[in-house]
């Protein structure tokens, strides 16, 4: 059974979907022979490969199965690995608090690990690398880089050169991406190049890391406006990521779309934009949670809290945070209410009512009419931030009219998570922190 498990993992490096199918066979065989050890290993590997496929709902299912089996076998290493991947899935599904709870709950288990063991060093490195992603998702890039460097510290101590280089490649690419989001292009390219150099020393070829290196480098050169150089890297990244890594493929299409618009007068012939929208919608649909699924996940997480003391602390913290949120919310509401009054005073009642009506119905004439009523806002926005897409501009226009993320999601007939993702990318382009309110920012334009 070990041989079959190894074969499945080998296939998954080239094609994660095929590797998962092979692992299903291992699980079936393990169930027939009542071998819960190999069943646990197969589920754990499935968790990793579903992560590569950006299929976070299935990551949760495989991770939960792994955790249950690991606890039966007292296999705390696999329990940590699965919990970390569960956290990864939760944060990408928009459940940030639940993701952080998983990381905090698994932290005490790290004390059981031996830093003289390569395997254990890799687990600790993966833990901090997940915290790196946790802050990345929230656009807290400085915090993300600190955690990424901590992961790098543990990966660097791995004695086996092949395994060490493989982990370092993953860590360097993650750090490169974070520096890219901070618009520190030189640092980003340094880490991408360092990761690429390590490939020559490794037999194991991490295709996902290679896709990130090419796509990330292309994005960096796009930011430098070295569009020809960027195009070479982006096309390589697109080729590698197309069938196996939908998240990288989607962002690469977006960067090619930006590249095409910057280098071609006739944007109507853009071959990348429609494909970008199609894949993005597929990914969002695949990972869109229903209210019932969200509640089930939250209930499961709450049932996993280890002690009454933690529950009590959580409740107390929740009450304090909730009170603070309510207080901030009331102040923000009053401020936005006053700003709304100023906007109404700027324009005639007729114009304002018309634009509000177009906004609420997501009418195609909304942006055109918005430009006419608020020309300074639109011209300044497009001139200062040319990388903003039409969707970004629409969201910022809604924000200027004081609409919340939830309102915008309703108007555009998309999920709240989709709008949050767009706002995350907007923050990167306009270079504002996650703490700064986008609605307030638009008032300064």
C-alpha cells in the first residue's frame, strides 16, 4: 500500500486531479483491510492536492477526515498538518476568525515536535508559512513577510538537501509574492530569481512554485512597465498553471489582460479578458459557501475548542470586540451620513436620485452617468491608477456613494466574498492598508 501511496503522490506532482483519483483507490483498499493508518495518510495527501487545485471545500472535508483518524492514532504530526491546511482553506473561503482559531489551537502541538528532525522542521515551517498566507489574505503584507521569514528559518535547518531546497523554493516564492503586493518589485524579483536558481539543484520539480515564479516575475515587470519582458514570463506561467493551478492561472490571465491593454491600441481584440472572467467566475462559484455551510463550519470549529476556559475567554473577547465594533460603526455611520449629505448638496436632487437608481439596478449606464455627474472623481481615479479594471472602478464608484460591501454584492449579483476579493486587489493597486476604509479614501479623490 505504501508503493501505491507513493505512486499517487508522484502522479499528483504533474496532475493533482489524477493523484487524487489514485488516492481514492488507496482509501478504498485501506477501508476494506481496516488499515486506518494508510487511510489517514491518503486523506492527508488529498488535503494537500486539493489545496493545489484551489478546491477549498474539499480541503475542509479531507482535513477533517485526517484529523479524526490522526487523533485515533495519536499521530500528532498529521493532526498538525491537516489542521494547518484546514486553516488555509477557511481563510480562502472568507472565514478569517475560524482560520485563526485553527492555527491557535494547533500551536500547543508544536511543542511536541523535535527540531532535530527534518520532518518536524518541515511541519513547523509549514505552520508559519500558513500564518504568512493568513496575513497575505488580509492584505497585511508586512506581517505576512515576518511570518514568511520565520518559515524560511525552519526550512533552512532541514539537513536533507533535496527536501530543504524544495521547501526553500516554496518559501522564496511566497515571500516574492508578498513583496510584490507591497510594490517592492526589486525584492520580489530577488526572491523569485533565488527560488528559480534552486531548481537546478533539485530532482523534484515543483510545478506550482515554477508557475508562481514565472507569473510573479511577469507581474513585477508589468509594474515596471517593461511589458515585453513581462509578456515572456507571463506566457510561461500561463502554460504551466493552465490545467493544474486555477488560482495562479486566473491571476496570470489578469496580468496578460493588463499587459495587452498597455501595449495595444485595439483592446477589443483582447484574447485574455473573457477567459479571465470565465475562470474567475468558475473559481468563485466553486468556493462560494451557502449560509448553511458557513454555519456548519462554525459549529464544527466551536466543537473543537479544547477547554471551557478557552470558550470563556473567547466569549469575553468577543463581547469586547463586538462593543468596539459597534462603537466604531456608529461613529463611521454618523460620519458617512454627514458625507452623504455633502454629496447630495454638491449635485442636484434629480441627478443624485438618478445615479442611485442606476446603482441599485446595476444598470449598464451607471458608470457613464457617474462620469458625467462626478467627472473629477472618475478622471483622477483613472489617471492616477491605470491598473484599475472596469470592475474596480465600479466598486470604487459605489463606495463613493457610501455603499457597503454587502450592498455592492447585492447590486452586482455576486457574493460578498467576491467583492472583498476585488477590494483586496484594489488596495494593492491604490496602495492603502487593510485598516483604512475604502469609502473614506474615495472622499479624498
